[in-house]
């Protein structure tokens, strides 16, 4: 494809995306595809002779779209939104067009420095601690996902707690303990597995039945028992906005426990953290100044095409200490001078894309005012959805709505709850996902998509009411 042909097909690809968005209203939100449907429609081998690019767009329509669950659909309410806004898409495309690798400052200085500036902007926009700024002892880095960010933080914690031993000798079985609530994201356990600590190293502490936030007394008890048994508290994982119900742990209290035992405090605010662009939602992050690391995902609610997860550390020394490896072929004068940041030392992988470009595009084009308006919209729609739940006796809220998340069920019980949700999902009108709260099945409506309006919430609610009819 020549640059001229690229121009032409590029226009067609952008048109395809805009047409796709326009068609969503008519499509079932959740894909009706059965296992193997998509595979069977595709040839088993790649073509020997190249085909025209248009053939690919045709197959997108004919084969791929029916196999898609439409995450950008205005009535996608499952999990959490994965907002792919037009601005972010263009930023992502430009990043692909530049096609540079940013593993070292020297491999493309702008990739590193734009990322530092944009993450500093976000520190100020979210009112995060100054120690996270790039010209202080800490700094921020864009990771692919919050899961990787939490894993990276755990490895840094291990480096600090072991005085650097862990990277040389590895870890001995059963020595370390990591604490999170029973509502902590599964990426915490996965991080412990990947770090070689093992699942048993993770203590999942009970939660308050109403708020679903960690029971701090229970945490103190578990830590005290472990210490008495000669085990070493490595990390306390605070959840600011759990995936199940949006539960908020008390970061201040968890930070105090961590500090008493020299443990690392990691705050996982993957979904909810970005709401702090609005001053009225910053109370959820109270205590974040105690955090050794903090992660939030602009790729969920903040309109930035997946993947873009932002991790900050208060002190970059243990992070770089844990992960820095310098083979001869990567040596360069800038790195040796110590005047630059080499992001390859800040995450598991070496190569890295220019992800900061899409975040930069989002922050500049929407402006903080535009982003605040988007967050406020989501919160308002969720509060509207919660009012609808309260107004119908057949339904009940299981927890108070948190930000843009509403968790509720049918009073008739687990079976009726799941049947109503599945009926709506099968109808294609909307897509909701479920969870359990204190052993009871519940549905979740996670608002916050960039195309969702009040009428989408109303239409979904009507469908749920119909499905609930006895
Ligand atoms: C979504 C979520 C994660 C995982 O996010 P990825 O970026 O997909 O790894 C972790 N923690 C919480 C609280 C989440 O909501």
C-alpha cells in the first residue's frame, strides 16, 4: 500500500468507524455468536495473493460485527465502560503512524517526555500527591492495564522490603504476606502468583456487610497474627472503587496499618480514580498521600481508548531497582548520564508504544471541563437509575450507588434476578453483568459510556421491568 493508497483507505476506515457507531442502535448489544461461528466463516490459511483492502472492510461487516459485543453501544452497562472516544482513536492512530518505540529516552525522547508531562497534568487534575510528579522522587508511567500496574507495584514492594535480595535470590516460600479485602480485584492474587509469592501469600480480609469496604479491625488482627507467626507483611492493597459494587476502602486506616509494619500501600482505583477530576469526588481518595503506588485507568471511564492505565509511585528507586537490567546493546550516553527516565525499567516489558499521545489528545481536546462534564453525566445517570430502582417495589438496591455504578436485584430472589437480566441481555436491548453481594445475586448497571443518555437508561429500565413481570 503506497502512502497515496493509505490516504484513500484511511478515509474509508474512518468512515467505517463512524458508520459503525451510527449502526449500533440497531444492533444487539451483546453478540449472539455461538462458539466457532466466526472461525468457521474464515479460511484456514492466509491468502497467497494479496487482496484489496476493501475485502477486509467487507468481512468486518459480514463476519466480525455479528461476533462483536458492542462496548461503545449507548446501552452497554456491563462490567465497566471501556470508552473509545473519537479523540482518543485519532490519538491512537497518530501513535501507530509514528510507530516509534519508547523503551529508552534515547529511542525517541518525545515519547518519554510527553508521557511525563501528561502524567504530571493528571497528578494535578486528580489532586494526587506532589511526590508523584516527574521532577520529584516518584513519577508516573502508562501501563497496559491495572493488572500489570499492580504486579509491577508488588515487585517494587518486594525489592524494597527485601533490601534488594529478592531480585537476586528469589523469594522463599511462605515468607511474605499481602493483604487486600475479599472484594479486591483478582489481579492482586494473579500478581502474587506471577511474583512467585503464591496464592497463599494473599490474605483476603473480610468487609463491612453494608459498605463492602475492608474491615480494618479484621486487617489489624490478621496482620498481628501473621507477624507473631514470623511472616512478613509486604503490601496492603486498598481498593478505591471495587469492581463488584464500587466499594471504597478506608485508605487512611489501611495506610496506617501498612506504615506500622513497613509494608507498601498500593491503591487500586482502576475504575473510580479518574472521577477525582471533579473536586466533589476527591473524598474517595482521601489518604492517597500515604500510598506508595496508585493506579487508575483512563481506559475505563476517562474516554481514552484501551489500553491506558496510569501508575504512579511516590519513590521510583525501588521500582527501577527491581526491574532495571542493562544489556550492552541498550547502553547509551543519555542513560549513563542519569538525566533521563528510561521507561523500560518501569514495567515488565521492554518495547512500548506512544500511548501518551491518545491521553494527551483527550486531555487537550475535551479539556478538564469536558472531562468533568462527562464524569458528572455518568454519576447523574446512575443516580437516576437508582431512583428508578427505588420507585419499583419489586426491585431493591443492594448497596448504595457509588459514582456511576448501581447494584440491585429483584426481591423475588436469585433466580428471578438472573432470569430478568438474561432476558434483557438476550433481547439485545441492553447488556448488564452480574455479581454477588453477601452471597446474593445482583445485577449491575455501570453507566459512564460516552454515548449513553437518559433515554438509554429509561429504555433499559423498561426492558427490565417487563422482564420482571410475574
Ligand atoms: C477493571 C479493574 C481492574 C483491572 O483492570 P485491567 O486494566 O483490565 O487490568 C483492577 N482493579 C479494579 C478495581 C478494576 O475495576
